[in-house]
């Protein structure tokens, strides 16, 4: 069970790191949101445009803190 928790922690950290890297890339906001949505869809997660917008705002707020 400990190994599984370690795997989840690693994957969570990788997701946060990738999100931060994407958010700091010099790109138009609309292109960024499209790219995030495509990445999530590729991994089997289907988000609406509004949900992607909320996700971006949430990640941005956490980075600013």
C-alpha cells in the first residue's frame, strides 16, 4: 500500500509541475486553454470549456500564493 501512495504522490507532483510549465509558457490564453483541454482529453478526461477555465484559475491562484 505504501508503494501505491508513493506512486500517487509522484503522479500528483508531475501533474502540478506540468500544469505550471504550461501556464508559464509564452502563449495566448485561448491557445493555452485549447492545449490543456486536448491534453486532458488525450488522457481520457473530458472537460468543458468552462471547466478548463475554472481549472486554469485554480492553478493560477495556487501558483500565486
